[in-house]
């Protein structure tokens, strides 16, 4: 271990020095976007705001292709192969491609509308508006293509300490953050700083907003915009996974005895599956766990569909009762799974660095999700005399406990190695409980993904809109709600990984 200390100190030194400048650049860019977005309340984004985002996106795209080229020429110089297999990596990459292709489609449609206006000499809000917009979307497409290709090929590796890699990854994350901030500012300004009579007249005269391509894109935008946010978060999760692990001793000590508990469990599972009866039992338990998750979620799903199209007060109260019971059931299932895990397994050693990359993203996304839930809880608390609002407040408290408990459970299990305890468990094995929670999370993610397409038209959030107002709540839905949806997606994948880990380690 003493020989590793200089390497770790060197890595930490480069980490601090290579992230200081990008962090300063990020705050400078955000301040620029705030100032030039708020001082000129106009319909179209100011040139400075577009230029700031475009510059960082263009630099990020160049750095992505440069890193890709260097790694392809000499992978051993820049990468460390991870010995522990990430069973969910392929799932993440599959959705990363889906989100990325939708992102490319959105940029291509915007670019197509601008090209059409440029060819027909259409009216522009400011000089070279269409040219600037085309360049913006080209850089976004290039960055997306670079990330899709690079992470698909090298996502299972970790970066070695390198200032170039550190700066490059920092620029990529900055580009995604600036895009989110631009969405935030555009949402606020488009709702509060615009004369709608003037806006309608301007849009009718503007070539871009009157084009057929934009009309198609505008009808799809409520669904596309949140997916773009999910793409940015998933991209950051995959990149940070490679980035942060460089500065842990996990990548350096991948040959040490930390793998022994996992190797023992993998050898045991291969012996267990040799029995056909055991395989049949596992398949049956898998089907039962999946079915249980569907049964738990079914009342909530049915009531959600019915309540979304009804404005009856009694229907909304019924929805709050069913959704509150649903949240309590899921929380109870999670606490039961946590208790069963402590009974079924015992810790053998700490492997804190195993998932430090995901820990950063998971903590950030958890904080954003808790923030979104808190907005709803405050709206319910301020009018708690109303039964609907009181149930809303209770439901948000249960959701907050569930979110924090689930995140702590994921981090706790992934940061420790464990082995089966001498106590034999015949019923309610923890891996089956985790699979049930995975099913519940996946179904809830699908429901929230559909809800993102029409957040302001959703009658289920009537109390929140009444309390915060249409402008404020629409901004929350456009910027923070996608983080909540991504949390459902990310933790669903993590619960599936916990299911696989505990299944392999079960006696």
C-alpha cells in the first residue's frame, strides 16, 4: 500500500488543479447567461447566450473527438480496464443511444427549419440568426455523436490520471450544465417577460416559427425536451463513472484481495445453476417478483389514467388516497428489503471506491428529486385544512423518506463486499424483493415519462399550480421534474444491479 500513496497523491493533485479552472469557467458562463437573459426580456435568446453555449459545446465536441482519437491510438496509456463487471452497463448504453438519437433528431429538425428559412430569405429576429442557430445545432449533434461512439466503445474502462482527460471531461459536463441553465432561463423568460399579443404577431411573421418543420417539432417538443435532460444526466453519469474512479485505489488495486468475496460468490452460483430444479425455482421466483411489482403498481396506474382526464374533486381526492397508499406500500417494501439484506448477508470488507463515480451523480440527482418533492409538499402544507392538500403533504413526506432511504441502501450495498450469513432463508429472499422494487420503479418511470409530455395540462397538479402560479410551476416542471424522472430511471437500473449481486451471492 505504501507504494500506491505517491500515485494517489499525484492523482489528487491533478484532480484539484484540473477541475479548478473548469469550475470557474462554468460559473462565469452561468453569470453571463443570467445577465444577458434577464436584462433584455425579448422573445428570442440573446446572441451572447447562444454564443456562450455554442462555444462551450463546440469545444466539448472537439475535445471528445480528440480524446477518442488518442485513446484509439494508445488505449493502454489513457485507460485502465475495470475488473469488476457492471451488469447494468449495457442497459445504460442502450437507453443512452435512445436518448441520444432523440436528441440528434430534435437538433436536426431545428436545423432543418433554419436551413429552409435561410434558403427562402425568411425574416430573422437578428442578423445571421439562422446561421448562428444552424451552427449551434451542428455542434450539439457532433457532441452527441462523439459521446455515443466513445462511451459505447470505452464505457467499461476508467481513465488514468491525465490533465487532458480531466479538462476534457470537465468541458463535456459544463456543456450539459449550460444547456440545462439555458432551458431554465428560457422557460422563465418565455412565461413572465413576454407580451403575448406581441409574441403571437412576431411568431406569425417569423419564418422559423411559421415553418412546417417547426410545427412538427413543436408538437413533439413537450416529450423531447425532458428526454434531452435525461440524456445529459445519463451522459454525465457514464462519463463521471470513468472520470472519478481514476482517483480511487479501486482502479489501481484491481488485482488485490477485494475481488475474493465476489469471485467466491460467482463460483458458487455456477455450481448452483447446474441443478435444473434450482433453475426452475429461480425462474418461478423471478416471475412472481415481477408480477408482484405489477400488482402493487396497477391501482396507481389505473387511477392515474382516469384522474388525468377528470376534473372532479372527488376523483382527485380518491387519486391522492390511492397514490398515498401506494407510496406507503413501496416504502414498506423497501424497508423490508433493507432488513432482510442485513439478516441474509454480513459485511466482509469496505470497498468504498467501487461506485464513487455513480455516487456523485446519484447524490446530485437525489437532491434534485427531493427538491421537486419539497415543492409539492410545501404546496400541500400551506393549505393543509383541505383534505386533498393534506394527503398531498403526507404523500410527499413518504416520498422523501423513500427517496433518501433508497439512495442510502444503494450506496451502502455497492460500497461493501458481503457474504451470506449462516442463517438459511427460504422465503422472501432479498434478491426477490429488490426485483419487485425494480419493477415498481420501472413502471413509475414510464408513468412519469408520459406525464412529462403535458405537465401544465395535468389536472393532478392543480394544488401546486394554484399555490405557485402557472409561470413558477411550469418552470419547475420544465427544469426539475426531468431530474425526478431520471432518478426513477437510474435507481431502477441500480435496483436491478442489486438484484443480480444478491442473487449471485445467495446460498
